[in-house]
């Protein structure tokens, strides 16, 4: 019985030591892999930078060999780098405008569908049932000629039950 306890204790110590060794090996291999990835990334970045510099040098040398003025060299370099960025910016703006237009159209269609199902008042009063001018359950009816206070009822585009943002002070 005593020997079994001693053997179980030694087995547990062995498992713990092996667990520590396994963790040490994993962290060592991870550090080696991380270092290798970083080294490779640095080498690749340097190769790309050198390629870009070589490309630019070829352009500049070609322009200089044609005896082109410095102003024209600068103008060509600016146009080869800035114009693509401007066109990318224009494309982003166009995409943003298209998205907002499509979102507005989808919003309008959803609102029509909600109104058609009777889930919202077409005038945006938010009353699920009842006649226009009647207060929804739990709301104070507006006096004649008085508008409902801001924040009460469903605003245009909000589905019934949607949370309203908290007021900021």
C-alpha cells in the first residue's frame, strides 16, 4: 500500500515534469517560428522596397536621358502616384454614395412592408392599432393642435419596440 502511494506520487511528479518540458518545447519552437517569420518578412519588405526604388530609378533615368526638365520629372512622378490615389478615392466615394442610396431604398421598402402588415402607422405615429389621433397604450394623448413630445411614438423608420438612444447631457 505504501509503495503504491509512493509510485503514484512519482508518476504524478513525472507527469508534471513532462508537462513543463512540453510547454518549454512549445514556447521554444514558437519563438523560433516567430523569429523565422519576422526575418522572412523583413527580407521580403527589403526586396519589395528595392524593387520599387529600382522601378523609380529607371523612370527617373529614362526621363533624365530624354533631357526633360526637373519640373516635368516631378509632374510625371506625381501623376503616376497621385492620380491612381485620386481615382481610388473617387471610387470609394462613389461606392459610399451607391451604398447609402441602396440602404435608403431598402429602408423605404421595409417601412412599406411594416406599414402593409399593420405593424406601424403610415404617418409614423407608432400606434399598432386604433384610429389616428388615439394614443397607443401607455402614452399620454396629445392635445388638439399639440404635437407629441420628442422621443414618444415611433419616429419614421423605427420599428415598434426598437430601443431609443439615451439622451446625452
